[in-house]
C-alpha cells in the first residue's frame, strides 16, 4: 500500500509517499516554516507526487497530522487531506503530532519512557507520556511546565519543541533526563509509517486542539442586530 503523508501542524510543511509493503519512502519534501502553510502545501504535495511518479488514485490512503499544533496549520493540513481523499475515493487517517514525535525513539528503545512535549506558550506544554511497549502512561493534554517536569521525572527521554524548556526547569539534584531531543516538528517519515498502521474505521480526522484559540472575538466591536 502507498500512503501519502501530510504535515503542517507545527513549524514545517511536509509531505511524503511511503510504500508500506517495502517500508521505503518513495518521495518526500520538508520545508521549515512558521507561517505560510496554506500557500506552500498544495504545490509541495504536487512536487512529491510528481517525484513519486504516481497518481492520487494509486494511493492506498492519506495520513495527516491532527495536532496538537497551530490552529491554522491543522485546518490547512486536514482540509487538504480530506479533499484529496474525497476526490481520489481513498480513506484518510489522522496521526497526532505527539505520537509522531515519540515514534522514532520508541522504535529505537521501547523500554525507556518517552515524553513528547510541544511548547504551548505561557509556561504550558502539550504533553503525552509513553511507557514500555509504547503504552500511553499519560494521554495527550495541556499541562503547566511544572506538571511536565513531574511527568518527565525518571530516566525518560524528552522530545519536541518544549524539550529544552523542560530540561532547563529540571530540579537541582535530580537525575537529568536520559535524552533531550529538541525539534520543531515531527519527521514526515514517521507520520507516514504511523498512518500506514492506523485504523481507517474512525471516520474523517478532526483537529486535536487541546485548548481554545488565543484569538477571541471582540464583543465591543460587534454590530448591533436589527
């Protein structure tokens, strides 16, 4: 099965085509960016599909990151994935950014806990903790930096854009984290691999926001109704 993976949930715009039968990536492209995903995504997908030399109808499924992440980026990525799936008549599955960040570390060693943490600003992080055998010890949530430090205590490995933030807040005298992997976005290869083994029976993917948006309507600017 060939899987098209799409990600623009965080500080990157990326796509890849995976052949799940061989486990190899046929084509991929990743561009680091904080904004501009809406303009960059579709041309990037077109280049990846052209490099892979396949049509959308030849795909087995589409995988897309559903968050947590940028509100705009999530909407852009999920809309693109659902649109392609609708036109090509293919299933589409969602993959979380936290699971994608943790996946390569779990594949390398599934006995040491992995803490996936994304900077949510204002001394908060999006957090998920994985234990032995990739079992979820702490489900995806938004947590204070203090809570994140407690969750990461022990020989855990920390990965994600909040990894350095957590490491700098580490209590003095406590054993440091086993490994700190600061990265702004997950590897598109692992998004594709997780997408290949995800269940397609859960329906169309929806954004995993974990918190309300920072921008809110201004009540004072509303026009009076007639």
